[in-house]
C-alpha cells in the first residue's frame, strides 16, 4: 500500500493543471469540483480509497452504485475516498505523451498514492477499460506483478465481478461479491488495522479473505476442468455473496456540472427481484427482494431535489412496478413538487402493472418515454422464460399507455432463447401488427413502436447458464425478422450486433484461461468505447487475441452453438459438470437451477415468491435474509402536473465572473449550473410558455471555452419581487466560488434584454512571439494596426462558408497593458464588436491583425473578458 510521501502530489498536480485546457474534449470532466464532491484532508486519513468507474465520466458519475459507495466511504472516520474515470481518447493520449500518470479527480494525486483502488465491473467486455486505466496509472496489470510491492490493492465489484470473476482473476488482488454498502467499510477496517500493524501485502490479503464477501483469487487454484479450489487452508471453499438493504439517503451525492447519461436524481426503491425470469442474471443475483419504506423514499426525494437542484428524478428497481407502493409514493411526490417543474422517469416497467395511476406520475412538462419488455413474441416463449405475462396483460398495458397520451412506445424483445422456433421469432412481428391493429380501434392517432431486438446470451447463476447460442442462428433469425417487418408500418426496429453478443457469452462464461485473451485484446486496441466508434476494429482485436491465445476452437463453438438443452439427450450429464463459478455462494441452490431448467423444457411457470408461494430457490436464510415487501398504500388525489408561471414581475441583471477551473465549463453546462442554483435557492424564477417551458435565465453572450471573465451579464426574470441583496445572497450561496457575483441591479421589464443591447466587449490578451529570440515591438505593431482603415480577415460562418470582413471596422480600441519582464510576452487590451447577430471581433482575429503588421507568428496564451458593453436603451 501507499506511503505518505508528499512530494509526488506537488509534481503531478502541476502537470495535471497544465494538461486541463480547452483543447481537450469537455475538460470539466476531470476537475473534481462538482457540487457534493468531498475534499477530506489527506493527512487526516489512514486509508485512502479511489473508486473508479471504467468508463468516461458522463457514464461513471451518474452511476448510482458509484455515488452511494463514494458517500458511504467518505462518511467513515479515518477513511478518504476519491474518484477516477476512464479518460477520453484525447486526454489519454495527452497523459501518455507527457508521461503524466492517471490521477484521482479531487486530490489530483496519482492513483499510486492511494492504498486501495476499486473498479466497477458491470459488463463482460469492460475489463479492457480497466487494463487501460491501470496502464495509464503506471500500475502493473496482474496481482502477480504487484506482489510484494507498495502498489495499491486492486479490487473489482459489480454484477459481472460477482457473477463470474474467473476470466479477470489475474488482474485483481481481490473481488468484492454482492452489495458493497456494508462490505466496503469492513474492508477499510481490515486495511487500517493491517497498515497500522505493518502487515505485508500478502498478510493483509489473507485477513481480507476471512471477510464474508471477499474473494482473493491468489489463494485459489483452477483445476483442469475449470473448477476452482482453495490452495490455502485458512480460506473458505465457497465465498458468500453479500446482501445489504438500500439506503436512499446516500443517493443524494454528486451533482456534475457537465451533462451526464442519467442527469437526474436517482432513488432506489427496491433491491432484488423474485419474478424468476430464467434469462435474467440480476434477478437471480440480487435476491431476496427488499422494499424501501415509502416514507424514506419520499423524504429522500424531497430533500434530494432541494439539495441538488435537479429538475428530474428517477425511481430505480429491477422492476419498479413490483414496488406496490409506487402509485401512492409517486403521486405524493408529484403533488408535493407540483410547483417546481419536476419530472419523474422510470426505467423499463412491467407492462402488466402499468395503469392510469402510474401514467399520472410519469413525466410532467417534459415528455418522458415509456418502455416495456415483453421479451418474447409468443405466449409459449414467455412461459419458457417465465416472464409471467399474458397477451391480454400486454394489450391492456399498451392500450393504457396509448389512452394516456403516448403515441410512441419502446419495446424490448430477445431472439435466440432456449427452445425458440422460427414461429416464435416471427411472433414478434405478429405481436406488433396485432398491437397496432387493436389500438387503432380506439379512433385515436396511430400508435408507433421503437423496437430493440437483442440477442440472448446465457448468464452464470441462471437456469439457462447451460445453454449455448449460435452466431449463425442469430444472423439467420435477424434476417427472418427484417423480412417480416417489411410489411409492418409504424415500427422502427434496431438489432444488437451479433459479434458483441458472441464476445459477451465467450468471456462471461469463461475461466482463468481467458486472462491472456483479455490482456491481448486490450493491447490490440479493444475497449468499450471502440465497440461504438469502430466496432470492426474492436471485433478484430478480440478475435485476433482469441486465436493467438490458442482458444479459437472454443470461440468457434460459441459461433456455431456448442449444444442446446432442448435438443441434447445427454443434457443431464452436462448439467453435472463443474462450472468456473461454482465456488461462489450466491444463495441460489444449483439443484434448484437445474430443476427450473427442466420446468422451462416443459414450458411450466414458477410464481413470484414475493406475492405467492415460496419457490424454494434456497436464498432465504440467515446469510441472505428474506423478502421484505411493502403492501400497497392508499393513493392520494392527483393534483395535476406542473403549470409553469409565466408572470414576469421583476428583471434582475447580474454581473459576474467566470474564473479558475470554471473557465473550462461550456456555455450549456453553465446554464445548467444557473438553473440548479436557482432551484436550490428557491428563487421564484419565471418560465417561458409552450411545449418545453424553461426558466427565464438569459446570458448576454456565450463565453468561449477556456476564457476567463470578470464581466459576464445574466438576466433573471422573477414571478415576484425580491430585495436585491437578498437575491444576491441566495444566489451566491448556491454558486461555485469561481463564479463570483459583482453587482445586481434591477432593470425595467420594458427595456430590451441584455442580449439585444449588447454592442461591444473588452478583452485582455496575453500574447507571445512564436519565435522566442525575436524581439517584440508591441507598441509599434499596435500603432500600425490603429493607423490602418482596412485590415481584411477571413471569417467562417456556421454553415462552413468563408467570407471576408474588415477587422479594423470592428476594433474600437487597442492598447498595451504590460510587457512581462525578461520575455517576449505582453498583455494587450482591446475593445471590439460583440453583437449576437454575428458581428464580433474575436481574440484570434486580433492576433491575425497584429501578425499582418508584425510579419511574424504570435501565440495567444490566455484570454480574459473584462466587461460586456451594452448600448443605452432608447
């Protein structure tokens, strides 16, 4: 583990600050300055964590599990938790070219300074991103290479890590199985005791192996049949999955400044699912079901929306509709927040539970889509997979959505399920025809569908874990469906690439022999982002890695379909073969999975044990707990959706600055900051009218990325008058320190807005001569520019056309402010046109004008906008 050497931080921090510039894509990703970010004193902490999400910031920072564990660890005494994310390709290249190691975003220390580094592994192919981050951090990739060193302990958690960690076992010192809310603090205490006692890396890992939920791969060996057994007498033969109850209060954490994938407050209402869908790994790995008390949900949302300033919240569960108190909780929250322009979104819902009450609570002034997952197109297939959905229930739910105003519904289906015939595949198209026909009888506008067809991949710890899929069959069935959908109108259909599905299956059910494949695929350029940016390149990397590692024969079995449980007579013998994940105790009895597979062969369904009789899966016990179900509650009278208040009673004009790291925030992100600050401050902002009402917050002119300012102007229009100092104090309390407010004045609502009055802007530019030995003649150059009546420049329009402009016409003042001693650098001041009709003199154009008279290349080092100059209203 790490030492406390302070010198590393200074050297790296300086390098990081120099790298975070406006020439990289969305630099605000890497600042670590979000609302809710925790900056604990380094020296006050004994154990320092980094929680890393091996994806770009926009994905990782909005992941609920990441936020919850970050909050919990920082609540522990003597423990510090920082964060890191996968850098985008441009910033990763910059880190490598400058030999700067990957850093944690808040402390900006290299990851090697920390004691423990945890990755979320929630996707079979995500391990290549983890290797990329370890390499960027200059940390050896395998536990063998880190053994006996002071590198941080490297561990993984998440669904894939819990399901089958064996393909990734070489890369991690340990694996955290199951829920981390209680497990990670226990790990922290073991590390603290071990560090205080001066234990070696191996001694600490042996102590960790005694903690239920911790799997240390180096203390286990793989047999020739792929099964895993202890090689040390002091570790358990089977490792328990940990279970914890959801705690909504810890979900109120980070509020990123940049827009994220899930840009909203998310509150978990139910953990676990007992529906028993035979394809669904999360439904098996999260049992038992645990409902959150409705009062805790309501309190968390009400407090969270005020604390964060979000305008949308989401209720999260594997099956939100199975939270029986959902209608009551949703209506209560909508009623309490009805004056705040708040929308509610829900993940994919059970179509059989969708009714008018749930329809009332979804959405608001912003349209929210509705998504259902019938999964299969025939009743027979839905029984085989134990979906628990009839045609009548499907039609009733779709009709309800249509009657409640949705004219487009998103549906998810799968192909390649065990026992599937061509009739079942074509049944998907038949189902869509039938649904559109039945809904059109209502005399309403037509109902359209967005349909996603994914390829079923068998997952460990499910009844279908013994099944094999065939890439060739996937392609054939996709072709079959594409032809069938030619005659179906109003349906947009999307297919998952079969190559991704094959790779997920190959890696997800593999053993330790796949570690060299994963490593080689990373070396050849495979990464999660590459699947979307260059799928062919990523697929080529994986297939080449497979062939080079000598397991191509096994992958070809995946491509052709190794065997089918519905066709093979010797199935029983195959079911008894050891599996690479048999040493993981998830609570689900393996014999129960076999029995449930047999029921699937017979198309027999199993009831949901949350609401009907026990299915005897084996999970209910002292180790895993029991189902906790909240009964339905009385539903309050729905008071209606938010109606925006358009009354404009007062306009306040604010002059503020944009300094320091906030200069790396884009204009759109800045508008989001203002919106959320106003919400948190409970300022009575007026809204526009129309289909998408938005707050009346108007910035006079967008400031380019990377430019600092001390003269920005923003108009706020309110529904009732506020005292100017009261308004200023409320807003200052909710804005970052690097967005200082200098002045607030009241202006008449009858006068034009600042955007219309804007005429000029004053800038300060720091400039250097590109050829350093050249002496700079700044004043003569300035005089030469001012003496001319025409200096022609080329300006590109938004459409890409180039046309000439006379830059001199747009320059009103140019002067020398300062020459920096012992250098060719100088600070210049200029006033130029700055109108929102496009008549502007940009700093780069001033440099071009100076270059024309100086006959040398100049470098623009920094830009500061001093003030915006408004015309006097007539």
